[in-house]
């Protein structure tokens, strides 16, 4: 079951679901989703620095990557074929009985920008900012401005609360993240 705007507002008021700060609740809470804004931090890969990214060699990931912070009214330019990790302004705290699905807003998709490659699921128990996997699949560079509504989260009720929600008890790798986070696949057991 997908939560409606009425259900979203009730869960936010109850306090077990937290998504914020919302700059304009009336604008960001949609009929069946909440719009999320683009943060200022990005992680970008430089292909010339390594021959390949090797999940078993974490140094290849860190060597290939730079953190970029966009200041003031400036934009982050995502070039055709480029991939960058971004973040949401909003911090999300999911209760044990809700799962979130993050996807791009249609207005962003119509610019040939996708906001996630595979990491669109926000598990029950997750807390932190959402890392966005940004790709420009078009043929023209696109300016992305911090603060713009770039993605949306749709909230689904689970059939029962998760027995062991995402977090410390599970050894979850990305809980309480701030800013875009690179792959931590090296921590997989």
C-alpha cells in the first residue's frame, strides 16, 4: 500500500517517519510522494586515474574520486555519459513498517538525467541523507542546482514491521550517512 499525502502528513506528525528539512511542505508533499532536493556535495570519478574500479581494491575507488562542493548560486554540470554521486538536502528516518522508493522527478528525467542506477530502495530503519546516483544519458550537458527538487520518495507500508530493521543490529553499511557516500562493497561478508 502506498501512502497518500494525508497518510504522509499523519506519519510525519506522529514523528516515527522523519523527512526534512522541508523548505515548502505544501510544494514538496505530493499526492503520493515527497519531493527531495539536491544537496551541494558531489563525488565524481576521473577515469584517467585508474584502469578500472575494483570492488576488492578500495584504493581504486578512492583514487578515482573527488569530492566537489557547489557554492552559492552555482550549478553542478553533469556532462553526457557522466556519472556522479550526489545527495539530498533532506535527511530521512524510516520506521520499521515503511519502505521508501526513490526515483527521479519526471521534469528531471525529461532532461535525460536519471537519479539512481540501482539504489532506489530505502529500507525500514534507514536513517540519513539519500545518496543519488546521477547519470546524464542524453547528449547535452545539464546544469543541476543545489536546492532544486530532483527526486521523489514514495512510501510503502510493509505487511508487518521489519524484525531486524536497517541499522546497527544488521551491520548496515550506509546508516546515518551524511553527504554522498562511495561504494562500501568491500565490507560485504
